[in-house]
C-alpha cells in the first residue's frame, strides 16, 4: 500500500515539528500527571476526571501519530520552478468575484497546513482545484458547496 504524500511548505513542516515536540515533551507529561492524580480519587469506574484525562491522552497520542506520519511522508513545495503569474501550490493568489468585483486573497498549501482563517487554503479545496495552473487574467468557474461563482485571477505572488 502506498503512503499518502503530504505536500507542505518549509514553514508548514517547521510548524508541525514544533507542535510534535510540544506534544511529546509537555502535553504528554501533563496528561500522565492528570491520570496519576485522578487515580488517587478512588473508584475508576465512576471517576470523570480519570475518564477525561484518558480521553485527552488518546487524543494526544493520536495527534502525535498523525503528525509523525505527515512529517515522514512530507513533500516540500517548491514554487520557484513554476512560471511567473501561474497559480501553483505554495503561491499566494488574488482574484475578484465577478460581476461584483469582491477581491479575495489566499495562499494555496497542502492539506496538512491549511488554515482558512489565516488565508491558507488546501490544494484539495474547490477554489484551489479550480484555479491551480491558471494565469493572471484567467476567468474560472468554481463550484463550491454554496453554489457556483466566476472569478478572475488578478495577481499571483
């Protein structure tokens, strides 16, 4: 079975490495201490603090495993090889919605580092899929869960 590749920027990889280090060196120890304290409360079958700490431990261990897998299968994005003005992974793009001209700007990144609230959208999102490979001035119809829209690429950087 082929492992999934996780495209990401150098910055995104460093952010995941920092999170992994924090989970292993800080959060893991904190939850072990919480479990130890909760065990002291007595009967584990009716101990909500113990159950909560065990749930958190499971979440932390799952996140550690996920991050380790993403880092092991990371593919660093190098957008410097692409043509100027072409929308590619790792580049930022501005476009305006037509006909009203509302301007939007996003950086297209791999799924592992997507954060729409910070303007970073996944290459697997409907918007990114529609505009990848396009050039400044290209018009594109994008189908999203909210409907279809037409945009014009105004800048790629």
